[in-house]
C-alpha cells in the first residue's frame, strides 16, 4: 500500500477508526493488525512470555466477519490467536487478557461512533489501552511497511464474556442487591443501545429475582435505532420514555445506559435527571470512600467536574488532572495504587479491579451502593451537590469545514486569551489538554480541539446556571470572532 494511503491511518484517544468500506477495509485492517502484533511482541513478550492474542468484536455490521478475517494474519505473525465465541464488550477482552496472561487483545469496535464506522482497539497485557507512545510506534511500522502473511489453522474459541461476568458476579452479593432493591421498590432499566453489553446485566442477575432488572434495546440492530450508541441524554429518549411509563407513586425507576462496546456508562436517576460520570464519579468516590480504608489518589481529566476534586480532597486524597483519554488514566493506574479514575465522557476505572474503564463493573458498584445505603441515587447526588457544589455543567461540540479553519481558530485563541470573561476575572490558565480558563472554584471554561477531526469541544462548569449560559455564549462568540 502506498505511503500516502497509510498516512491516513491515525490513532485517536482509543484506537483507530474509519468508515466501513473506505478507510476501514481488510487491506488497511490487516496491516494495522500486523503492526500492532509486532509492537505488542516488542514491548511485552519478555514480561509475559506468551504469544496469545485475544481477538474480540462488538455488535456492529461486519464486526464478526472482520474479526474472523484477521485471525490468519495474527497467526501469520507467529502468534496464537484466541477468538471470542460471540460479540463481547471491550472490557471483557481486556479483563481476559490481563487475567489469563496474554500478550494483549485486539478488539474490532468503533465504540460509540455512528453505525457506518468500525475500528480497532489495542489492549495491553495489563488489561488497558496501550499508550500514545505505543500507537506512534504502530504508525511508524505502517509507514515503513511490513510483510503480510496469512496462515490458516484451527482457532481456539473462548467464551470471554462468561469469564468476565463470572468474575463480576463473584465480587458482589447479587442475591442481597436484588432483595434490597426490591424492598426499596426500585426497578432498574438497562439500555444497552443495541451494543455488546446487551443481556449482560440480565445474565449477572439470572439466578435471582429478575423482577428488579429489565433491559431495553438489547436486540441486534446494525443502525442502532438511528442514533449513535453513545450514552448521552440526546440519545436516551427510549430509556426516558420507558422510565416514565413504569414509574408510579409506589415504584421508582432508575435507568442505566451502556455505550456500543460496554466501556462507558451513564444513568437517569429516579427523578428523571440525566447523570453522566460528572455525577457518577463523585458518587463512587463518596460511597467507596466511606467503606474502604485507604487514601489512594483519584485521577480525573481536564474536562472533569471540580466536584470530583472537592469530594476527593475531603477524603484527604490527592487528585491528578490529566489529558482527555482513558489511556492517560490507565498509564498511571498500572504504575501505582489508584483509588478511582474517570473521564467526563463516561469511562470509569476502579484501581482494585483493573486499569480499564468497565461499564458493567461500574453499574454493579452503583447498584451495590444503592442497596447497601438503602438510598436512592438522586438522594446521594443531591447530598453531593449540597456539600460540594453547586455545579452546573455543559459541553458544546463545534464542527469546522476543514482542519485548516480549526487550526486558525486554535491559533487565534492561544494568541488572544482574555484577562476576564463577561467581567469574571481569570485566576489561572491550564494547557494540559486544550486551553482551560479558570475563573473560580466550580467555575471554568475549556477549549479543547480534536486531534483527528475538524472539531472543537467547548466545556463549561459554573456555580450558577445563569453563569453557565452566559460564559458558553461568550465562548461561542469568541470562536465566531476567530472565524472571521
């Protein structure tokens, strides 16, 4: 393949993705797979002394077929491919690779992208996404060219999902959780968004009373119901309607949302309020911090709420702010003791489980917390806002027609950072990832440019909703000024 084609293969915050039949095709995929296998061997073989590589896939159109097609290429590199016997969540593959002692895992998935996308996530022997230095080396291998060889053979099939779910079930008292939720008259509705986490919660609770757990959008749909499988409020209409329909004066309802490959989570609380990880991460810190006797640090990304920092520091924990992308969190998790790490977009990882975001495990921690405390999610979230807020948050995505205009806007913002925003004086400026303008506690504005798309994400947190609206309006006007 010509270098001018290969240079279009770029890794984002978690893997490589492309449109099926265009960027993402077997020719490109086979080369990426070979380069990834070679780098996995180069970096990890001496540590794990294994040539086993897990191959998993999500529920997208052609994902299973592509997974089967890359098996001979993995074998052709001299490795032992182990193929999932069905669609599976990305965290399941990560967990299996870590626990069984594999060289790593390759997962065919485009996560939350629209239906016509597919991609590849590379997981290390530690059960987490490989870091940026790893993917840069993969890109170098692609540019240098690599020999492609296929070797057919008998492939080992493994029930990776069962391995993962069995471990989760062993860590929680499912019968206790089920009885407590039933006593609280709380019904749980899980929206797997037609993704690979479908039926997983039902399987976890299978030997108990299923009256408290129901699932929607669990059937296969290559179009994901016409919405990207991303756990955002805009795509949760089906779940909201289901919760309203089943909520009565006597019975409360709670919604849990998983993304397309099961590594991101969101919720809709018993009052019908959407709860992203900006809300759930503080919940996990509060609940687990009350029952675990440690002072391990918390990891958050630059776009994470100040509430995360406030509640962590109340438990005498250090808080580290990192660039967006769970791989930065995972990198710190494998190097030392970490309590919890999380990002604004729905990924949460628990230091005592694995250095990977896992929506199923997070959902079980959430339900266990509700059951143990006999306290509804909305009640705890209200307590957190009262003690560590107030906080209002919103993100706006702004698309540009091309990379050139995006780069021009970026230069303008860097060169014209103001001293105040709508008469709110700036206290500090952070450039860890993007440009974060700090006004006060629970009050900041972040300009963050995508590394792979002509896109700007504008994040804001404020102590008043009126401040949130006016600062976001200022931010958009500032961007429009830059575009003139």
